[in-house]
């Protein structure tokens, strides 16, 4: 298949070009109108596929539910938002529940169903700080344990690629060092770490921070805390939820500009409630509800539990509401998560030899088409 546009995002700029796609890969990139074209999208933009590293669920399914049909429904539905690959994300619960969830993700990934590709698991908890738990179930938060983590990774078939942990609860950083030395990306979150504790966490292997500003110790001028570390450490990745409810647009801009174009990662933190009618749902065994602003809260409280954000809306918000440069926004959705996950040799950019994960996007941010490994999904 040859697809072309007058605006293809190549080498941090829009170029008039055509792409030859074959067997799930971009076989070649050519000047505009070089070869006979199968699909000409005109002036619509062609971008690399979006990568969401923090997806609890959607359409009534939660990763912890552990049934294959639900996860397959998610990976077939989210390409409508421009997502071409993602990390199903757990929430703190019992070892039995988490083990089943991990096995389910591994089993579905082996099937390689059409849709957004499963790149691994984001294991959020259970090694968290109860004072910064947010909506994470306190009764299942436990101390970091290498032997227990090995059991989880075995159940996942090695697919735990990213973990959220409160590093200050990890005695002598034993689990942090173990995970980082075994290919797992350690992200600091749901944490009350001081600034100095955050720096020591980084020194012992942590390389990311989970949903910055949410579920973490807050910045002050005398104790910058984990939030301050997120702003100061420009070579450490930082997730950001861009629904306008979790983080003020000025704070989104502040983080993005402080870290630069290479280390911000946009996430949805989407729950099973995404794509569903308003009502009551469950997260980690606790009741949650969707309020008028579209976000999920622990039932009867003002404690945010996650979002219903569509990824394309978050991308638009970065540009139109947080007013960050386009390259910062597109990198946060594509190249940066690919680099963090160490898959940037095949994902995150448009180039020959890369996976044919491609979005066709109008100027008003309508996803016209999404190709997952070269397969049209819309």
C-alpha cells in the first residue's frame, strides 16, 4: 500500500511525502507523488501512532477483571483515539487478583489480535505509600518484596515493563535495583518521597514518575519533594494527565517546558468507565462514580480515581489549552514513550523499517484513520 499526504511528520517537521507499507512495516518513504498511490489523504496530517503507557481499561473492562474478551475489546476500540500501542495497567489488589490479571494480559498478547499492540504491563502498585494512595485500595498496599515481584513477573511471562512504586518504602532500594537491572522501568508514584529520597531513587534505577502532580508529595520552596524532583530532573520521564481535571493547564505547561521535548509522556490514566454511560463502577473493589467533569472519583468523595480521557483529546489539549509547542506534544505521545519502553527502534516515528503505526489526523483533531501495523482500524 502507498499512502501519501502533503503533511507527514518526519524528522520533527511536516514533509510532503508518501509511505510504502508492507507486511506491517514502513517499507520506504518517498517524495510526494513518486509512486502510484493507493490512498491520498490530501492535506490531512500523518503522524506516528500514539502510545499510552497508563491504561487501566475502557468500555466497562478493567485490567484487573482478567477476562480476554474485555481486553480485546479495549485494544480494538482505542485506535479510534489514535492509540496504536499501550500498556494495560493494573491497580493495587490482592496477589490472587493481580496474578490472574497478569496472566490474562500475557495470554491475550500471545494471540496478537488486530488492534492496538500490547507492549507490556504497567504494574501500578501494590508497593505504594498509603498516605498518597489516592484511589488505590489501602488494604492491599504492601511493602516492596523481591520474591513476590518475581512471582508476579513469572505470571506475566516477563511482560511487566513498567512499575509504579513509592521508592521511600523500598528498604535500601533493593526492589528498585532488582527491577531496573532486570529490564523493568521503575516509576516513582503514589509516593511521599522527599526531594532527596527521589534523587536517591533515581540514583538506584528509577527513571520515570507516575502522573506528575497527582499522588505525590507536593512542591514547596523549602522542600521541593517528589513534584519538585519531577521539575528539576530533566532526564527523567514524567507522565502527565491532560484532561484539565487532574492538572491545571498552567501546571501542565510548566512541567512540559521544564523537562523539555524529550522526557514528557502524555497518558490518559483511563478507567473502565471510558466509553460508558454515567453511573457507578468499581476500581480495585471500591465504588467509583463519574462526575459532570468526566473524571472518575471514589464514590461520595472528591478523590480522583482516574479519567475517561480520549487520547486524541489529550493531545489536542496539550496544544490548544496547555499551549505547548507542537513538537513537545507529539513527542510526549509517540517518541518519548517509545524511548522509555526501549522500543524506539521500531515505534515512535515515521521512518523506513519502523512499524506501520500511523494516524491520519484532520486540522480539527479528528482521527480520520488509524493503521495498527499497517491494518486500517476505522
